[in-house]
């Protein structure tokens, strides 16, 4: 039980937005980062937000949602999967119009990209 508390404390104190699975941009600079076992909201300046969305590690899947390409484990149908051995699976749906481009940006994942029901 004590290890969990220490781990959560580390996530919030040592937060790195480049280690998140995906993030969503809200109104007035509020950005919600989603990771393996957390969701953290932070208010960012326009410059910080611009720097984040222009980083090649992130791909825009909808108007305000960006996926971290380095954290994608698998793509099934229209769903991006993020896996963590300890914390399990997190998923997010991707619109079909962005799916093919996303698949091309993750060439190492081609063997894990599936279509249809498994």
C-alpha cells in the first residue's frame, strides 16, 4: 500500500507530458494528460501548448486530442491501445479518416495492426 502512495506522488511531482498516452486540449489553455494510471489537468500557456502539439511524437486524432506515437501498443479496428504490464490497458477511439495516416506513422507496429474482430 505504501508503494502505491509513493508512486502516485512521483507521477504528480515528476510529471513529464512526453510520457503520457494522449492529451486533450480544453478551453483557456487547460490540457488534460492521460497516462498509464492517471489523468492530470494543467493550465499551459499558448507557447507551451504550441510546442507540445508541434512535437513529432504526438499525432492529432481529432480537433483537440493528440496521441503519443511512442506509447501506442496496438491498433485494432478504430481503437488505439496503450499497454502497461503493471496497470493494464487504456484505449481511445480514432476517427477512420485519421486511421490510415496513424498506421503509417507507426511502422514498427504494422505487425500488431489488425482489422475486424479478433
